[in-house]
C-alpha cells in the first residue's frame, strides 16, 4: 500500500470518530438547551398558577390559547410524601384543538394551601419532536462529515504530493539507476533538510556500490582470465603428453581423466563468469527477439545430439513469441533449457515444445517422479540424472536471465518434466 493511501485511510477513520463524538455531544447540548428554556417557561407559568391558587383568585382556562395546558388536582399527604415536589418529564399529550398527539414537556409541582391540603399542579407545553431533531442533526452531520472529509482529503493529498515531490524525484532516479552506468545525481531543488540528507545518503550509497561493482568486475575478470590461461596450458600439455608413444594404457587412462576434469573446470569458470555478468546487468542493448527463430536454429544445431539418444522432438508453434531482451541472453536461455531437456532425458525419449504469443513450454521425458522444485533452480544442483561433466548451473542461468527481464520461469510435472516461461 502506498504511503498516501495509508495516511488517507487513517485520517478518514480518525475524522469519523472525532466527528461522531462531536455530533453526539452537539446533540446532547442542543437538547439540554431546549429543555432548559422550556423548563424556565414552565416554572414561570407554574409559579403564576400557584400564586393565584393560594391567593384565592380565579384561575385561567386549562388552555390559554398558546398550547400551554395545566391540571390542578388534590392529592393525599401519603402521595405527596412519596413524590418529589418538582418533577420534569417528556411525554406525549393529546391536544383537543388539534385533535392529535404531540410531544410535550411536563412539570409536576406539589404544594399545600393554608388548610394543609396538598395539590399537584401539572403544567405542560408542547415542545419539539426530538426524533425529528435527532434525524435532522444526523443528516446535517452526515452532510458535514462527507463535505469536510472530501475537502480535508483533497487538501491533504495536494499538500502531500507537493511536499513529497523531492522524494518522488529521488525514488525515480534510484529506480532507473543501473549499476555499471554513470548517471548524474538528481537535482531535488528543495530546502527541506531531511530530503537533502536523504539525497546525499542515496548518492553516497550509489557511489559506494559503483566502486565495489567496478572492483568486483575487475577482480572476477582478472581471476577468470588468470584461470583460463593456466587451464588451457595444462590441457595442451596433457594433449602433447598423450601423444607420447611410450605411455601405456593405464597412463593414457589417467591422462584422459585429468583432461575431463580440466574441461569441467573450464566450463565451470566460463559459466560462473557468465552468471556473474547476467546478475550485474552487463548485458544491455535489448531488442525484439523472436524466440521461435532461436528455437528453430537451436534444434537444427542439436539435431545430431538428439539423434545420439534417439530422442523425438515435437514442436508445436501456435504463435510467434517475441520478447525484448539481449540477443546473447535469449540464445543462452533457449540453449540451456534444450540442453537440460537432453541431459535429463532417457534413451528413445521425447521433447515437446510449445510456443504461443505469451508463453513457451519445453517438456521432456525422464524420471517418473517430480523434481525438487525448491532446489531445482539453485546453483550446482544436479539432481539424480545429471549428465557427465554437468556444472549444475544451466537452470540457474536460465532463471537469472528470466528475472532480469521480468519473465516467469516455473517447473511442473504432469508425466513429463515441463518448464514454462511466461
């Protein structure tokens, strides 16, 4: 997940919680203020009625025309002593004039006159429909939340991208950087200290890696060159020694074994150097390569080798498979997979090749069980059917080439051992 998305999600959740809490508190504050104003009105009306009742004056009608109602009734001392003398409540009352039931705020007051007779005065005044108020508050809260959230997210996104622009420039430069190629350090054009320090650190790391890479390349190149020369000399001397007529059969056999070992070392040296160059991106200049043409050429070259084991090759080219990669590496990829299909095959076996516009499949007969896919592409893994002189690097080289060009190389067993490139 990108950083901006994580920030926006967390910001949205935080705003939702904060606005929800604020909405509840706002609703309670509004209801409390409404009740306080209504209660003051009820108290004034109640005091007026009680004063008139105690003074013996005539009380007004139960309805004064302003939707205010009152009821005065005698109560027993026992009832008066068990109730609070001032009680507020919200109830539904029936208004005769309107012939409908409406919510009202009610005040019940207990008092006694000079004759110690207890009375209960009930005063009511219609009030707002709290459910309607609640719905209105939540509707406006929802509208406010959506509006604020969108505005805050838009503003934060704009500020984020404006503030992080130097970081994006640096990331793009590092993403496009290829070791072995000289690139000008990015010009961040920023006064932010953290980005300046990050840029300096990235440039130092790249320079250090470049230096190490050049040292390793020079070291491996020198080692490879220095090894090839004495190995070639040893091989030539052994060939000259094998031509000596005074050697017996046992001595010639030992010389032949030494020559095989030297040949293996030469191939191993070349394979390791080739693998190192692949993984360090030394093969550049990609171009559009038709793998069908390479397969056709390789099959013609390996025709005699396949005939040695009486291997039947079946190729089903449904479509041309074209990829953008270095021609040398494309040739090495097809060559290593075909060699693997030959080395691990059986006499009178089969090789099946299939190409479409999106994948290549090379299958071969062999052992009647699946190979260890966890170790198959590791260096020097040869399995139980490795051919004589095999270095165990063929599939590792093929996988490195595929990784370099973001191709997927996988193995599966379905009666034949199949390698898929997608």
